C-alpha cells in the first residue's frame, strides 16, 4: 500500500479507479480494508465511475501508531485527510466518513468547505453533537491485560474486535481519549455543503439521524432498516442511497 507523511506521521492509503474523487474515512478501531474494501464499497464506487481514496487513520491499520491522546484530536485527524488530498493533488472531493470518520468529515465540512463537493456522515447522528457511545470504558478495556479481565459489555465488544484485527490497543486507547471532541449545534447549522446522514434504525451508538439532519441546512437523511452500528456498514440500502445521493449533488 502507498503511504505519505503529514509532518512526522506516516499515513497509509489506497487510490483506485477514475472519475470524480471520493475520500473514505473509516471508524474507530477499524481500517480502510475492514470499513471499505471488504464490504465492497471500493469496488462498487469504482463501478459507479468514482476515483476512490481511502486512508488508514493515524493509530489504525498500516498508519503510524501514536500514544498521546492530544495527537488524536478531530482537527489533527481531519488534517491528515486534507494532507492526503494535497498529496494526491485533489482540490475538491466528496468525503464519506463512518462513525469517528463521520466526525472527521463533519470537521472538514465546517472548516474547509471549499475542499468538499459533499459530505456523507455514516453511522453518526446526534452523537456528533451530544456525545454518548463508547468512551473511557472502551479505553480501559483496550488497556486490560486480556479480554477475560474486561467485564463491561461495550468494552468487551471493542476489545474483542481489536484483538481480532491485531490492532495496536494502546494506540486505540489514546485515540478514544483524544477524539471525543463534539460539534456545537450552532456549528452544525453553519455547514453549507450538501450532506447525507445515513444511520441504521437499530443503531444505539450514532444518535438520531433526523435530529442531526434538522440542524444542518438542506441535509438528507437515509435510514438503514434493521441495522445496528456494526452491521450497517456494508448494507445494500446504504450503498444504494449513497450512490443516488452522489448522482444528484451539484
């Protein structure tokens, strides 16, 4: 996989296909492969005529592992995305993020709208504003000596996933602690790029998609039927909705 450096931080990425560029930003404890390649997002977006770029966020996948929570602030992680676009000489792109990736896409939409044709927030609704979901319980679970030492059910889920993907658990714990910054309601109302919010109807992590959509001018909401936070990622309704949205945005 190719990589580049944003300052001292090495970021791994993929760049495939031709056409309008779309940048994919994965969720916490995931990777470009787990979030986008294996669920066939990359191949389906390529078939639809897009150039697909996806990165491993710092601390994840094949990118550099960092252990200071301050290095995982949303602004720092968003800067990696923009630096990748600069590296590839892409002035403007659609950006789709899932969960934590949605928070990162939201930051770019707010602070660098000139770099975005549209923003797609997958697996993130009002949690972008109000928080909730995984927190210190997950960080502690990642730092525990073994899965057997974790009693918190949410912590056990993330610890088991991190073990399965052979992730750097201490880097993920630092990321969990550093990336909890929230967007204000006022800032959400200042987003001007076209936005699609896609959340599973049984997702207990993301928060309300419709409530976030009501705050962002002109935002569209896509409900992914009978899917929770983990199972919505590769859902065919999600994919069809995104491809339709991309065909209609300016």
